[in-house]
C-alpha cells in the first residue's frame, strides 16, 4: 500500500510540474506578442522546473542563458544575478 501511495505521489508531482510548464509556455507565447514583463523570470522558472524533471542539463542551461539575456536587456539586475547563480550551480 505504501509503495502505491509513493507512486501516486510521484505521479502527482510530475503532473503539477507539467501543468506549470504548460502555463509557462502560454506566458512565453504572450511575450512573443510583445508582452515581456515577466520574460526573464519565466525562462528562469522554466529552467528550474525542467531541472526538477531531470531534463538534459543543456536544455536547462539554455533557459538560464535566455533569462540572463532578457534580464540584461531589461536592466533587471536581480533576475540576471539569480539566473547567473542557477547556471553556475548547474555546472
């Protein structure tokens, strides 16, 4: 019974992360239309979620690099530093 509960809990966690990635994808589509308020934060969060799913480190790093690029364009120092730190920890 305990093993069944653990599998259910694991699947529920994956489902929640998957839903968050879908929400992030929707936000990124809005940013492609010129709505860029949360773009750097969205890329950083996507990298965090992909990392939790165990995705390829290069895919995660690309999200962090994109977050850094956007944060620099927007002169958002905190977001830039956070993404730089995440990228550093990934390596």
